């Protein structure tokens, strides 16, 4: 009979804490030992004494947090089990962005699986998700709502082919921008991708450490004003918002959030998170005895599985 520890992972001000191994996961404040699922800033922060992560996540953090001592990183390959105290950990590809990992923690015969952010949709710019079985699934709930069903990203990106002007494309700099570049390269071959200087270094990390080369150019103001109207200028959110009065361009922002599609010329629902159907499929495949929720609202999921499966928020 498995004995699931209800306090194996708990919420603290610093982040999610495992007292049985004395480490944190995705801590937002400096801690002694942090295990980082991926390189996005709401999961990967500086100031920790020791950081366990994949090599790509370390490269992203080194770029973003230059003051973090190089000696603090402990890079671990996918599927390679390592030990923190009595807890065994293994990084499993999460399919979210390049280098993103689910974190499998094994303690006294019980398997606890922390997903981090994850997606099931195909994305050739990052490692595809691997689904394993666990006794406790600790899942994000960003879009855990039956009203959120993500469309086919290929159908969405092909909308760019029908536009008569250059496109100002708002996107998150890490992961989404590189995925969009690849989708445009493949499905909008007549479009040239111009990349904002704030996104460019992350494209180069993908080029150096990723699964395929991307085709893009550094942004040049003159290029946007001359020649054929076949450019896609990819910019981070703050820049996108500052160009509210831009003329002779089609404004679009790639996101799974409906609120970010408002006031744009074109909707582009492309998300790097699981939607409702994906979460249900994932739970079915992982076969957990309990589901613990975080990073979003897990109440609808709890109602859906009422009487069938224990679903609760991380305390």
C-alpha cells in the first residue's frame, strides 16, 4: 500500500518546498537548493546557492542573470536520475520550450511528478513531451477550463499568408518566438521574419543548442519601409504595446489568452500550455492516484473528477 505524503511538496513564500529532500522547485526568492523546470522568468530566478536544471535552462539563465555564479549550476541530462538527500529526481521532457523539464521525484516508493509548464502540441523547436506514470501528478492549471480548447497552430499561423501588409507580431521572447519563427518558416514561406533585438539572443541560443536552425533576420527599420509587404516583425510584449498607433501593419499577438487578442487586427491563438482536453488526456495517461494543482485555478478540474479522483491545490 503506497503512503502518499500530503506535505511532500508545499507552497512557501520562496517557492514550492520539499522538506524530505530540503530543496525548492522553481523558487522565486533566493534559496539554498533550487530545482528549475525551465527558463521562463516566473520559474527561473537568480540568487540561489545551487541550481539543478537542464543544460539549455542553464544557458538561458546565464544569459539573463549574468551575476549568478557559474559554479552554482548543476546541469542534468534528461532521463538521468540524481539524488538530493534521500529523494531521487529525474528530468523528463515537458514539451513547453527548449530544455523544459517535468521533475519526477521518488521517495519511499512513491512517484511524485511535477509537470512545470507543458504542452502536447507538436513543436519542432523543443524536445517533445514524454508521458510517464506517477502516483501523484502535480500539474499546472493555466487553461484548466472546458471553455479553453486550443485550435490547430498550423491553421492559425497560415492566417498570416492572407494579410496584404507587413505584420507586427507580439510574442513572448523565449520559446514562443522561436516556435513562431519555425511555424512561419514552414507554413508562410513567402514571409521574412525580422526579430527584435530583445528576442535575438534567445534565437541564437536555440540555434546553438536547439533541434533545428531557424531562418530570420535582425530587425532593420528600413527593411520594414521598403520592398514587398512580406515581413513579420517579431517583438516582445512591451514593444508591441508601445506600437499601438503603428500604421500600414497588421497587429497580432500570439497567445492562448482571449484578452490578449482584443484590439488587434488579427487573432492568433497559439499557446505553449495544455488546454482542457490535453489536461484530461494527460491525467488519463499518467494514471495518478492524486492530482495536485498549481499555477492557475484547479477548481473546475476538482469538480470534474469529484468522486473519481482526489484533486486538490498545493497547500
